[in-house]
């Protein structure tokens, strides 16, 4: 019995340090490949690239912790960039909170569809991905929407102290706020209980449906804020602007050690995972790997990371 317990605990300990080990290994490898990688300019560029991904992954992590998945985050972020670009001329500074509120509402609607209709989150958000992508194409006229006056979102493209990207600072703030709220409220235990065993959580009095809808709402809000970051950097909105962030966001969550089956993980782990994925995106050209292989790499990473963090007891139940 003791041997089996020890054998089970070792992988758990290893996966707990997996993001940090991967991050240190990548930094070391990229430094060897390119001596200029550890310069302030390179690190600043990496943080700036990572900011929208960190925010997307942080929000979606809550859904995964509940035992679900949100495949619509990238499409929702793309739609949000279009809405922001269209609303900025009329709403000005109010466009940002308006877009975040709309994105949060869309996320909540998907959560309601999941809990009320008892449709798996995979199906709901896969359908949401398709619908939101189509709406973005229609609203934008299937083209890029230029931002003439970006003064109200330009602050996200500035640098704190001349070195640290403001977008990266805000990404860390988003993660910290979510982590603090989870820690000082019963939400952390509710989310973990829901992810470990939904039926047991219901019997224990956990408001499972409310927790799930809330997780989808936060995921949507984070997608909206990630869109604001993208617009501040691109000076435009586009119906497919964030579409290439879906696989990296999922990879960031599982590389961070959050179990895809739910119940185990944290937004801090996803932050580390997002940094790892960003370094991979930045590092591939450095080591001479063509960008065409990027999607293959993400697929391999997701499969390996899921295999390391999968809750075997839940898999056996599904079988």
C-alpha cells in the first residue's frame, strides 16, 4: 500500500515543478543558441508577446479547474477586437469596459447553456467558436477595422520605467487579482470540489451551476481584456486577430500543470505555462525551426502535458 502511495505522489511532485523546470531549461537553451537572448530588449519583447496569452489562459483555467473547457476564447477575443475598434470613435474610454462587459456576458451565456441544457462544455464552446467567428466576420465586413484614435488604449502599449511593458504588468495584475479572490473566498474550494467530483460537490452543498457560470463569465471577461491588449498593439481590430492564440492558451494551461480533467491547478501555474509557450514561439526561429512546425509542436506539448496531469480515476469512470 505504501509503495503504491509513494509511486503516485512522485509524479504529482514532479508535475508541480514542471512549469518552472521547463521555463529554466528553455531560457538556458535559448541563451546557448543565441547569446543576445538574455538582453533587456529580447526579454521585453517576450513579455509583451506573452501578455494577451497570459490573460486568456488565466481566465480559461477557471473553466478547466471546474472540469470543463472553453474553446471559444480566441474567437471571442477576435470579435472583441472588432467591437473595440468600432466603438472607440463614439465611446472613447468607455469602449474598453463596454467590450469587456460584452465578452463577460457572452461567456456567461455559454456557461448557462452548459449548465441549464446539460450540454458538455466542449460542444457548447465549439459551437460558440463557430458562431463568434461568423459574427466577427459579419460585423467587420470580413476585413480589418482600423483604429484612428487609440489614445484611450495606448497606455497598454507603454513601458513602466521605460523597460517593463504595461501590458505585461496588467497581465500579472489580472492573474494576481484572480488568485487573491480565489484565496480569500470559498471559490477556490468550490471550484476544486466541482472539478474533482461534480456529484459529490452537489451533495456537499456547493453551488456547482453558479460556480461554472461564474468561471465562464471570467473567462469571457479575460478574452475581452486580451482583445484590448491586442488592439493597443496592432492599432486595429480583426475577425481572426486572436485565432492563433487558442492552441497556445490550451498548451499554457496544461503545461502549467493544471489537470485537464479538473480539480487540480492554479492561475499561477498557467502564467508560468504561458511564459513557457511564449519562449517556444520566440525561440523556434532562434534555433532555426521553421514557424510551420509551430502547430505540430503545440499538439505534441498538449498530448504530453495532458498525459502527465491526467486524473486516471476519472478516465476509468468514463470508460
